[in-house]
């Protein structure tokens, strides 16, 4: 089984997880960590490491972040290990819903690519007449 850790600015992760739980009407097993810019970056990195330590029994971990190139992603990218810990930046609600409900029978790299594609495919433009 693959573990998921969602690292974002402020409370975005917790609030998005709350939306997932509201939609699914059940608890979501994704671990959420919010980066607080008023605190040292090392505090957040330590939280991510502890969460990773708690997932040692998983077959792999996907680090989900809110914005590529921003602090949460930069803290996570240093922790990535190919095939063991990988990252998807730019996580959105459809990706989190899919991560929460899918029973992935894929390698970690395939799950990462699947979630990236799924998030992109669920961004749509609507033009009313």
C-alpha cells in the first residue's frame, strides 16, 4: 500500500482533506502538513520526516504539494528517493480524491504519473453562451 503526505502553505492541506472527507462521507488517510512561513523551515521538514518514518511499512510514499517551486515543494524534493518517495506538485482536489479512493496496483512512479495526469485531465474550462 502506498502512503500519501500532503504538504502545503498554511492550512490548505487540512482544508482540502476536509473537503475530501465531506465529499466521501468518510475519513481520509492522507497525512497533512501545513507550512507556516512565520516558523523555521526546518520545523516543517522535521514534520515531513516524522510522517515518512511513520510510513516505513508502506510500499512507497507520494509527497503531494500545492505549488511547484514554492517552499513546501522545495522541502519535499530533498527527501525524494526514486521508487520509494516521490513527489507531485500542484495537487488539486480531484487528485486528492483519487489518491484517497483508488486501490493502486501500480509502481510508485506509475501512481505519481497517474495522479499528475488525473489532476490535469480534471481541469476544464466552461464557456456559457
